């Protein structure tokens, strides 16, 4: 007899091993059994401690596996995160799970998406009685005024928390980006947002193959330019290749288009830009930050999300539904956390709430 989860979805007879699931990425729905070996944070990276959130986990056929090519990445829907997310349940490391979902790429890596059922294999702990949660994430006191709030009340509370930050001049942004976006593998370089290229910190400028300062919330959307405040806010300024930055221009965000010749995995058309999979969530969380930080008080522009592209000079950015999907598909990684910490401690004195609590995006929008 078939065994199903509480919602009645998912067949649990004869689950695939992880290696079988990797070899059958056909989009079909099937159960997979494997050991929890960490949380994926990119196509080629799986962390085994200090888990950033409860959005994903990696399974392997052996509990000691360290080769990401032998792992399958599992998307954890919101209804399962409290019991199966690794930030809340770090003791799941090494436990054997059965999961059911669509066998399809996640993080551009063999995966299980739209997961409909989770079950711990024999010898595991009771999923209804999860392990003691890990220590609360850092800076929880910082967000105390947002406790228990949702919707517009949560948005207002977060605005009051992150408002009135220390501002930089536009020239000071150069120096800050050399710190916030330093390549962890080469301290002489920065990592470029869209291309992922590691490039010398000193090659900034306006020439071909230089890097420059990209406003992820396009500065023409609200016409704030490079003025101190939104125009110099590090939480949405990133180093990018000059040519790639020019192509992106002030395009809104959406899926589809032609792949960029200098930035593989990025697509664009006449009204939208799709960043590579590894930074889709980064982009979404930067846009969410801007929509909460700038609410029209203190003489600043009021920035808001909408469902449109071609927003032009209006103070809006789209496409909201796509950005919410990207926030879910590309969880927070260690690089985002490091960047958030540096901006908070060394430059602006405020944080991006959606890096610390990505689930808040769904609660607001």
C-alpha cells in the first residue's frame, strides 16, 4: 500500500537513491531517499554549519559525502521548514530522509522541487517533534519592533528600524564596494554581480572590461540618480562589468530573453533583465530592501514594487511575483550574510531585513 504525507500527496514505495534521482531529472514526481549532508547555497557550494535559513537541504547516498556532484538539492516549501529546515533543525545532519517532489534542477543542479512530502527513514527522529532549534539568528534584538507583525504593519515596522542610516557620497561607494564585494578566494579582487567574474579591485572605471557601480534598483526608477541616500545605498549597489551594466540599463526584472554574450546565464529583452540563477535571490532581496527603506518620508522618494515592466522613471520596480519566486528559489548564502554584516558594522548602520529573514517578503507582499 502506498504511504503518503499528511496532505495525501506523494508516493513513497520504491524511492530512488540519490544517484538514481540525479540520473532521472525528467520533471516527473518521485520519492528520493538519502542522508542529509548540508544546505546548498549555490550550484557548487553546500554548507554544513551556520545554516543561513530553512529553505533547502542536500541529500546524498552516504552521510559522509562531500562531493556536491554526488548530492541532490531539495527545495523545502514553507509548510515544511519548521520541521526540516537546517537552521531550525541542525541535528537533522546525517539523518536519512525520504522526500517526494518533481525531479528537476534546483540552483542549476540536480534537484527535487515543488516538494510535497517529507518523512524521516527508520531510526530518525519524529518529524512532529523536531530537534531543539539552533540558537536564534544574530541581530534578533535589532528586529524586536517587528515581532508578531505581518503585511503593511510589518513593512512599516521594518522601515522604522532601517530608516535614517548613515549615508555615503557616491565617490565613497568605490572604496566600500572593494570591501563588501571582495572575492573570498582573492583579496585583491571583487566579484562582479551578473557575470560572476573575479576582477582586480583597481580596475574600476568606465572603460571596456572595467567594473562600475550598478544600481540594482535602477536609479531612473524614481529619478534619484546618485544623490546621497537611495543613490548611494550600498544595500543595492554592486560591482558589475561596464558593458553588462550598460545592457541592463534601467530594465525591470522578469524571466526570459536573449542570453548576454559577456555574462552567461543572464537574459534580457526590450523591457526586462533576468540575472543568473546564483544571484536571483540576491537581486530580489535588494529590491525588497529598497521598497521598505524608502517610503517618502524625510524628503526621500517613495519606492514600491509592482507587477509591471517598462516602469521608466516612475518610482516602481517589477516584476513583483517573479522577484518573490527568485527569493524562494535562490536562498540566502554566506556571501550575502557577510555583505550585510559589513554594511551594518562598517558603513551604514542598518541591515537588509530580507537577508536576515527572507520569509518576510512573502508576509508583506
